[in-house]
C-alpha cells in the first residue's frame, strides 16, 4: 500500500486534508469494505497528486501556456476511477462494488478515456475553463461548500461572490455549448443544436415536443441539455455525473450530507448560499438607508425649530420668502437623492469606470479615443490597467476553429519577443463581423475594430512567451480573416 505524498508546504497540507476527505468518500462508494476503500483511496490519491504536480511543473516550464486539466478534487476523483479500472484489469475486481465492475466493463466507462470529442460534455467543459474558475464551480456546486467558505478558500472578494459564481456558471455553459458544437453527431442531433441552445437559455421557455422526444432517446444531447440549462438546480448532478461517471449522484448526495454535518442542521449557508450573501448585502443597504433617513429627519427638525423661534429675524425671512427660498428646510425626500448615489451604487467587479460617452474606461479617465473593454465570458476579466504596457515585437496566429451559417469560433495566439506585465491585442474585420463573446480576455468593439485586453490572471507574459484567447462572433455573406493585428499599439506580423 503506497504512502500518501508529503505536502510541500502548509498550504498544500491543508489542501491535502480537504481533498483526502473527498477521495475517501468516493473510494468508499467504489469498494465492498472499509479496508479496500482505504487502500483504493491511498493509491488513487498518490496517483492523482503525481499527475497534478507534473501538470503544474509543465505549466511552470512553459510560461504563458495553460495545460488543460481538472481542478484538484475532480482530478483526484477521476484517479479513483482510473485506479479501480486498474484493479479490475489486474484481477483485484473482487474488492470493488459489483455494480462498478459491470460499469467498468461496459461502453459507458470507455467514454471517459476514449477520444476527447466523445467524452461527456461536462468533463470537456470543465477542463476547458481556467483552473480557478473550474475550482470555484466545483466547490460550490458539487462539494456543496457554503459560498463564504468557497470565497475565503479561493481568495475572492466576498461582496462580489454571488456575481462571480454566476459569471463562472455562464462561462461553463459557454464551454459546454462550444464542445457540443464540436461533437461528431448525426443529422438529427445537428438539427436540434440551435433549438437546444435557445430553449436552455431561458427558464420560462417550454421544450417543444419533438425536442423533448429526442432528448429522451439521445444520451449525448440529454447530457448537453443538462449542462446548458443553468436554472432548475440540475447543474450539480450534470457536473458530478459528467466528470466522475459511475456513482456521481451518490457522491453528490454524500457531499451534501457531509456539508450539513460540518455546518450543523438548519444553517442557511447549506441550503441557500447565494441567498445568504444577498441577505447580508440587503442588511448593509438597510443600515445605510436608515442612517440617511435619521440624518434627514434630524436636519429637518433642526431647521424647523430655528424657523419657529420667537423674535428671530431668520424666521421672518423664511416666512416671507416663499417657496423659492425654502431650501434651508430639509426633509427626507430632499436629503435622500443627494446621498443615494454615493452609497447605493455598487462597485463594478471589473474596476471599469464609464466615460462621458458611456464607454468603460479602466483608469477612470473617460477617454473616448481608447475604449477599454467590459469583461465578458470570464470570472476574473478585470481590464489590465494595473501594469505598464510594454511595446513588444510580436507574431500573431489566427485560427478559425469552427464556422456555421451565421456564426463562427476563433482563437488568437500572439507570441511576444519581450516580457509583458499587461497586454492589449487589437485587430480589424473586413466584412462587418461582430464578436459576441470572448474568453481569457475582455472585449471591446468599435465598428470593425476589436480590442481584447488581458484578464487579471493572464496579463503577465514572459519573453518569447505566448498569450491565447478565443471568441464567438457572427458574420453575414462573407467571413474573411481579420487584419491589422497590433499588440499594445505595435503592429504584429502574421505567422
């Protein structure tokens, strides 16, 4: 039986403790006894940590490139499944749950290790996300951790936690939709792709009868529908089944019960983490509002007392002046509007300040000549205004990934000769194309000119390193490749 890996530092030791609990919980589902569960968990944990460290080392050596991998906990859970399959192949299947053995020897298990385009949509969608975003989604949806605990663990801003989680959910949906489009499918499935996307976007939309019949008979399209439909509470199950596979729903239930035990019965965090955050924000707003009302009443009372004082010339002046000179007498109705903008306006999570013409500006100058983008399609799309933008020699590669009658998907890869602590890539379209959504960068478009600005997690690029981002866009009649690429204002050459 292998020993558990030794943590590198205190932070990794704490992470190991949380991950071990999840791994042992799933290993217990997969085995026929506690002894076998402990053995399976230890072997899988050692395997998963080796894979995670190897992936992290590879990313460090290739600065600017992000390897496609799962967050730590789902990575370790898939290692449990891999180790169980190895036990079955090595003649140790008697230690496993009988239902798991049947599943391992069926075509269902082959999907999780087969060709990438045939794997479950949820697994591919989660792997395509930035690891911090994917970890936030998994911890909140599958591990059932209260939102305040997830925020603290991920180092996020508590006041923007609900908004952050909603953005990550939307990002996951976008990744799953793109992977569904890339999946090889027959003509019938292809005919329902656009309808499925439209129906799952709205909680009020009814599913047409023909689409409902199709989803009842097509496993792949039903999986895609579960991932695309963010409302209704089905996202945790879609994630657990799509990533873990066998026993996903049972694992999900175990984690929810474990969260309830840790937090105690009746805790609001376990049942409604988003509601708890919203209630806290509402409470703060009520305190501010009550303070404003109290101040307004005090000012009104003071002014009224002064005006009614006998023998005071000020009172005569007020009485004779009429409505045009009544401004010294303040009431709640007049005091609240002047104070509300400074207290009720929520700070933007992206740090962008709208300019005079409505264009977001990262530095708050409101310059209309250089519109800074508004974050779209990422949970941490803060415009890179914190660092200086170095002029750098660059080479750009534009890849048209996929195209359909009125839209397309593309990626842009830029290689820079100099190190950058922030970047902004701009280009022009020839045929009126419009970018609808962008990931791994913030988006702004003015006519045919498009600008992609670094997110806060990928703004630093090493010398001779690369930066990559992608987008979805629409086109009509013609879809020529873009031109006039520039990095931080300097023209790039096309590769």
